[in-house]
């Protein structure tokens, strides 16, 4: 096989067992530090995600590790290292494949399937981007007036944002953020007129937190680098944990910008009750209800601690 094919197969084989180990390691670190702040948890999960993507490129397999361990034990006990090891396991692609006992046609089939799955996820990424741009083009500007406009401007200054746009769309079920350089907040149709002032402040603050952190751009970057590992269920778990911790970070920033965690948590509950129906949001917009553990977010805000 070509060097490129061998590298891809090694990457795939390594990712199968390395991704779960990295996930468990990140989980153990967070569990040991039970009261870790959300921003620290988020950094840990981001680090775990990057490690899951990058480490499989290193030409190390379980067979290599086992052979190295036997060599070390043989040297320690001053035995015959070559006899104890039985075989010499090389880090090169051809040796690894031979030790695995897979014929070339089967390796070619695995390579083809992996390439097809990876390309399908890449196509899905670009499809989501197209939907996001379509949403952005069709969203209608929202003109705030009176106290709503002044509160919007004041919160914008709190988060150090200069220019943002507020739009609405019937294709969303909750407030979301789009944009890399120019930040756009998109809310469901009628959201501004049908929400209480304090709930609007909570929603604006949360989305401004996403903008201040450049979460939309970061999310696109993570989506792109994860393409080679998107097939792996453990990567899905890592990304879910990363999204959850990101939302907790933005919750903390938003609560500090309004009237405290308790009031902010009540606003979140009312917003969630009003936004549970309707069409799903576009793939890549960063929204206030992203993540799968809304209950954990509320419990964290109310100082009961996550379960």
C-alpha cells in the first residue's frame, strides 16, 4: 500500500482505542476536581478533543506498547529480550498491518469505508454552512426602541462589543449567534415583543457572551478538525461535554451581567418554556439552548451543583 494509505489506516486504528482513553482521562481529571469552574472544564474538554484528533497520527499501536513493555521487563530481569518478546514489532505501517493479520484486500475495504464516512461528514458540514448562510440572508432586521434599545446597547458595552446586528427568523426555536467577524444575533419571530424585559436581557447577555468568546468561529474550527474522527461515538460524547461546558461558561458570564444567577436561571426556564416548539435551529448557529444538559445548567446556576 502507499505511504498515504498506510498513514490513514494507522490513524484509524489508533483512533479506535486512543479516543476512549483520552475521554476517560479528561473525565477523571474533572471528577477529581469536583468544584472545577466551568471555564476550566471547558478547556479540559477542548484539550481532550484536540488530543483525540492529533494523537492517532503518532505511529503507536497497542502492539507497539505491549512489545515495548516486554522489552523493558526483559532488560530489567536481564533476560533474553528477543526471546521474551517473541517477535520484533516495528512502528512502520507494513509491520503493524502484518501483525494485525489483515490481508491487503480487507485493508483496502476498511480504507474505502473510512474515506466514504469521512467525506459524508465533510459534506454534512458544508451543507450545514449553506443552511446557516441561507438563514442569515433571509433573517429580517429587528428595530429596538425605548428601554429595550438602551438595555441592548448597555449590555453590548458590558461585553466589549462594538457592532452587532439583531434579526429574527421563523426557522429558529431559540436565540442564536452567527458570524465570525461581524456578529449577528438571530431570534425567533416575535421573540422580542413576546418576552419579558428581564428574559430579553438574559437572552441578549448569553448571546453577547458567545460573541465575546468568538464561539461561532471556534465551533466551526472544532467541527472541521473533528472530521477525521466524527465516526467515533466517543468523539460525540466529547463534543457534547464541550458544548455543555461552553454553555455553562456563557451562563456564568450572562448571569454576572444581569441581576444574578437566580434571576437569570428563572429567565432561562421561561425562555425554554416558550421556545420548545417550532423548527429546529440551523446546524452551526450557536444558541442559548445548545447542549443536552439544560437541567445541569439550571442546577449549577442555582448553586445545587450538577448531578
